[in-house]
């Protein structure tokens, strides 16, 4: 009697995790190139942390956009909503009628209002997301210019103290030319980013709502046949995006310290580009939420490379646009090859990032 074959068959790597793995490799290669090209700047730990310190709001907006994109939608009003929110919060703080907590509640309220309105119109009235969020962008921009046209610097002592507050990492830093050790510093906004990444990763991986998002984004008809409430899922995806935008706007105000009509400009475009670079498909159903911060880091590293090279700033947009073309074509090629039966990529069990099985089946993306 022959011995039984106890070898477990290799599990095919999911589309979401494959694209995430590629995004991670591209970021590592990009940052490695930066280290070799400009070691004087990129070898400093503070340079890496400053990517988060000065762009914490963008990371937060990208997370909210990621939830909507996975569900098969889009939200292009987050940048204008950020500008409206920061101006309203700055006016509230400077008027003396509100404190920091009041400004935070106002931030969440504005974001929630846009999220509820867009979610209802898109999910229950079945209007195209691009049209609705475009209208929301125009509405926010109009309200912003009507509210106040001149910049408002927030000088309230409590807010200034929060904005200037830093957290030192005593065991990590850089020795300057005088031989003095300077520890690395992070801003409170970075803590907000880390907390949101952990919460949203748990939401997308282990909750029923997260699995429903993948199913609806992959194939809404199949999701409906599985008993998923498609309208409710889409509605709450925009509510979460709105709340996330509200938090991001408050963090943006803590970074800049002023309300301005230019606040949040092109944030929606940067958030979409960051998600694409992080391996999230624009047609929904495929993407790892951890790819959102990875894509943001890739985009920011590109900009820092161009700045360190001393090239004109308008080249940043050109390079970012060309790389976005490259990422989209790469995703299309990979997904096309994945559709062929002979193309398979398997990883050892210890390196697998499991995708919720319900989402993969409902999305029918393999």
C-alpha cells in the first residue's frame, strides 16, 4: 500500500494581496533608490518621519477614499470639504465661542453631513458617484468662498500648544555636525494616522462589513444574490469616508495652523493616485487597505526625490502622472494575465496575507 500524499495544495495568492505585494516592492525600491541617490537627506530617520508629519492629513484622506474605491465608488469632494472645514473651524476657534473639542465636533459634523448626503443619493437613489461628489465639490467650494475669503491664522493658545506639541523618540535620531544627538520627532497627527490604519485594517479584514465591501465592489449583482444589502453597504462606505475626511481636515488644520481657501486643493486627486499606486483597483472589489498608506509613501517619496534633485516643482505633477499611467497599465496587465488559467503565483504559508474568502468568491475577480 503506497504512502498517502499529505502535501497541502498551494493556495493561489489573491488579487488584492498580489497587487499589495507589488506596491510594497515598488516602494522599497523607490526609497532604496532615494537612499543611494541622496544619502545626506534620506539616510536621516527624521526625513522618513517627516513624510508623515507634514502629510498626515493626506494619509487619512487616502484611507477614507480606499474604503469607497473598494466598494466600487469614488469621492472627489473630500478636498473641497477639507477647505470648507478648516475655514469654519478656524473661524470658530478665533471667534472665542468654541474650543478645540468644539472644532473637532464641527469637523466631524461637516464630514458626516457630506457623507450622509452623498451616501443616500448614490446608494438609494442610484445616481452616479462621480456626478454626486462633483456636485458636492462645487457646493463645498462655493460655501468656502462665501464663508470667508482671507486666510485666518489660529492663535488660540491651546490650539497653538497642540499644534507645536511633538513626541520624541529618544532611541532613534541623528548626530549633527557638532556631534550632538538629535532625537526624531513625530506630530500628534501621525498617531491619528496609525490608529486609523489599525482600525480600518481590522474593519476590512475581519468584519462582515469589510467582506461586504469587497463583494459589492467586485460584483454587486452576485453580492445581492448572496443576501448582502448592497445599498446599505454603499451608504455606509460614504459615511465612513465623510467621517474620515472630517478627521483629516482637523489634522490638516493642526499642520498648517490656518484656514485658507486653498486648503485641501487636489487632495482628492492625490488620494486616488495614492490608492492606485497602493494596488487598489478603481473598478472596485480588489485592494488591500494597507496599500493605501504604501501608495501614499510612494507618491511622497517621488516628490521628495524631485525636490532633492533641485528640479522645477511642476515636474512633480508630470512624473506623478506618468507613474500613475504606469501603475494603471501594470495593474491591467497583471489582472489580464491572472485571468488565464496557466498563470498562477503561490506563496509559502508563512508569507500569505489571507483575503476574506466570501469577498473573493463574490467579487469573481480571479
